[in-house]
């Protein structure tokens, strides 16, 4: 059994940043990641994905991206940057190693994985919120094929001609833009999406948010509950206009879907861009507050001494869900954890 001061779960932006801050503090730590290579959490997403944020707001501590500051990175460029970051600082990352359980062992933690067991004084869970794909229950009543957006790569992933895309977020919109030239796309949302331009007066909205000191402000409770705006860029608006808008789905059976306006349509394929649900089921500790809202209110500091969280949307600021804000959250968590060393 290995022993260390800290275990970080997840080698995404939060885990890498936390690891770098621990490294600079000369702490002993191990980063665990379930993917085969660092960056695969981004590399395995759909091919057309580009970030909203310019490279200047995608950088981790102490190492710039090899891109012009105003360029929006592709998902592969970001994945390669994460891989380069881990290699550049020689971070101790155990890849292809999924955490199966965390239990309390005296005043420390026992972290069980697919290949090893590690005893650690403190644990930082930074595995993100994209572990548990959410698909509505009515999908079980369909006889036609369907996938979640996490399984989508290119239009080749789709079968048939008449396709229903369910979801009102940015992933839904960008995937619809991929598909409208090849399929008869119908788009179902719970509510009318709020469309917003990504570029205002020639600048990315993140640039404006930074200029007016909005990114580091704590989020308002009303903003946390509001759905994320759909950001428009390039010719995205023209492409999604080709999709036929549909209201919320209220039922399904065989190849038919019924909407809240009582109309029924037949489809050949359904794609669910319905997001993810947090999954902390591997934390097997009595008294652990598994509710994400509670963890957010506590700024990622669990009531279980020595247990910390990163990657919670709006964890400490309006930009916590961005790489820009998540590294500041990582610095805060590491500083708080070190204060009791």
C-alpha cells in the first residue's frame, strides 16, 4: 500500500492546478485519473468542439498555452496543453486508474482504485461533473437508437434521416450545427433558450467580464439556478435556424415522441444533450454531504476533515466553471488544506 500526504482525483484543469500548487509547496501527492492519457477528458469529446474562452483565459498556473491570446482553442489543443503541462512539471499522475471507493481509516483516508490502494492524509476530489450522463426516463420506451452527447463524435455517429435533439444548452446547439446539413433536425427544449453573442464590440465576452471585474465576483443565488445562455459565434445562428423547434417532450413509445403541445412525431434517432449529474457514490464515509449545493455553499470544503472538492459550478466565483476561475479555486483549496498540515 502506498502512502502520501495528498491524493487528487482527476487530472483535468482543477486537478492539474491543485497538483502544481502542492508541488510548489513541496508537498507529497499523487494524482489519479481514470483516462488512458492526460487530456483525454477533452480529447474524447465531439470533433467540432471549440472553447468559448480565448487562450488567455485557458491557462494553468506557470505555463502559457502555445496559442495567440485571443484564439479560442479546439478541444484537441486543450487536451494537448494539459498533457504538456503534466509532462513539463513532471506531475506524479497515475493514469488509467479509476477510483472505486474512498473510506475513512483512522484520521486518514484509504483510496481504493482499479490497480492499487493509497493511504492519504487528505483527498481533493477534482474529477468534474461529466462522469454520469443524464438521459430522461422516457428514453427507455423508445425502440429507435439514441445516444447521449458524450457519445457523439461526428455526424457519422447518427443513423437515419429524421433526428430529434433534446437539450437547450451549448452542446446541443453546437451539435445541431454539425447535423443540419445532413439530417432533418428537430430540437426540443424545456424552455426557450437565451441566445447571446459571444463577441461584443469585437471582443470576447470573457474579455469584457475581466475588464469590468465581473469574473471574480461571487455568484448570485439567482444566477446559479438560471440555465446557461447559448453563445453564438461564426455562422452558428444560421445553422441552428434550419432545425425545427419543438417544445418539451412529455412521452414516448416505439419510434414516436409526444410534445407538451400534444403533437406526436416519428423519429429515426434521438440525441440527448441533457447534461450530467454529479456522482460521488465512491465516497463511502459516514456523514459525507453528497449534495452539490451544500458543497458549493461550503466553497468545496467538506465537513469531513481533510476532504475537499473542486470543479463545482460557481464554487467561489462567476468564473469557477471556467479554467480561468477553477485555478483560483484550486489555489484556495490547497491553501486551506495546507493550513491544517
